[in-house]
C-alpha cells in the first residue's frame, strides 16, 4: 500500500493528496504544521520508503524532535525543519497529529544559477517538449506562483509572486518556456521553479526544474582608469605592479593554452576534414546541428 501511494504521489503531486514542497539541494526545508493540532497531542512525521515507513520526527508538547538518522539535520522546534536537504530527502512524508494524517511531497531539486547585474535583463531557462500532455506551465518563486500559461488558450495569468514585470519566452513552439525579466530589481533574486501541471496538480518539472537568480556583486576592480587615478600613493604602485604581474601571468597562461590546443586540435581537425569529405552531406548537417547545440550549452555555462 505504502509503495503504491508513493509511486502515485511521485508521478502526480495532487493537491488533494497533500501538500507539495520543493527546495534546492542543500537548502533548509520547513515542513508544514497540521492546523489546529492541540499543544498536548502527540505528533509524528514519517517518511514513506519503499517497503516501510521510517520515523523522521516526533512531537511532544508542541515541540518536534528529530529521531534516528535525522537527528543530525533535524531542528528541534515547531514547525519541524531540516537545516539542510540531501538528494534522497525527495519523497513522500506522513504527518500525523491526534488522529489526523496529512501527506507532504518533498522534491529536492538541482538548481541552475543565474547571476545578472542589477537593472539588467535575465532569462531563467525552462524547456519542455510534451506540452500537449499537460494543461499548464507554472513558474513559482519559492512556493508562490509568478505566472502560469494555459497551454490550450495561450493565456498567461499572473500570481502573487509577480510584480507584472516578468513574462514568458515567446518561443513556446520551440519548447522554450523560460521566464524573462526585462529589469532585475533587488527584490527579484530567489529560487524559481518551473513545473508542468494538469488540473492544477503538478505532473512534472521543466528542464531545468529550478533556477537560483542572483544579482552579481561589484564588477572587476582592476580597470586601467582606476590605476591611473591612484598614481602617487605607494599602495597604487603595488596595486599596479600586481595587476601587471597578473596580466603577464594571464597572457602566459593564454599562450600556453593556445599552443597546447593547437598541438592537440590541429591534427584532429585535419583528420575530421578527411573524414567529412569521405562521408555524405547528411552526416555533415547532423554534425553542424550538434555544433549549435554545443554553442547553446556554452552560452548557458557562460551566463551562470
Ligand atoms: C498540557 O499538559 C500539561 C501537563 O502535562 C498541563 O499542565 C497543561 O494544562 C496541558 N495543556 C492543555 C492545553 O491541555
Ligand atoms: C546543521 O547542519 C550542520 C552540518 O551541515 C550540523 O553540523 C549542525 O549540527 C546542524 N544543526 C542542527 C541544529 O541540527
Ligand atoms: C484554459 O483555456 C481553456 C480554453 O482554451 C479553458 O477551457 C480552460 O478552462 C482554461 N484553463 C484554466 C485553468 O483557466
């Protein structure tokens, strides 16, 4: 029974099934409390594992205490929380108080990081292809809705976590449901989650499922103008020489890298040319396509 419950709940996170909580790997997570649970009623939080139910925490006189393997990460208090999450925390939990039971589905997700400068634009990536099998695509900040796309009507509705400045990528036909900011303001950073839904219930995650938006801290400090301005003081000379040394070091590294790359790449390129000449044009098109995909990946890595 526990197994069936777990499988069903992992596939579809139904509202009626309980509460869905999502968090980035390593972050703390707070479990919801059962409302109106009398202070003297005992409570229990358990994780539904493959073939058994293992206790996570018990509640005594209104205070939760972690048990067993959870003692090092569980925080005493109310509501109950882990001070950090591990990947295997994902799963189904049962929260009981008095005679009542409540189900919680926790998703621990790997997040991308997007650092942008304040006032600049941002694109938080989310792709999904089988959109015909879902009703909507929802972006959330933490547990609150930013916006939701009704897939059949194309209509976008905005939620409490939106200030009206976010929009959805216009490239939905290409599977691109990224969240766009035209100006990132200090209140925008946070964890954003992209899920696909049917009848309001989460059915899966976009790719990637989560992005952490940050505002990039101060820019590079070793600009030439600054060095010139500081000429005259001893510190500035030191700064200048360090900067020069750094630059020389950087150039040496660049030169060595270039030499190594040339030695390795040049024969490969010749070999590849020979290979392409001996194969049909179809292969070449595929190869070019892959090149574009790699460029896309480099862009992604470059922006993070
Ligand atoms: C809870 O239990 C304590 C002692 O065990 C008792 O003093 C207190 O009155 C109880 N509180 C309620 C609200 O029942
Ligand atoms: C929180 O986690 C750290 C390790 O990440 C651990 O050393 C510490 O004891 C934990 N604190 C509590 C209150 O569980
Ligand atoms: C989405 O749009 C369709 C019409 O195209 C409508 O029937 C449906 O109720 C809408 N769904 C939501 C959740 O608004």
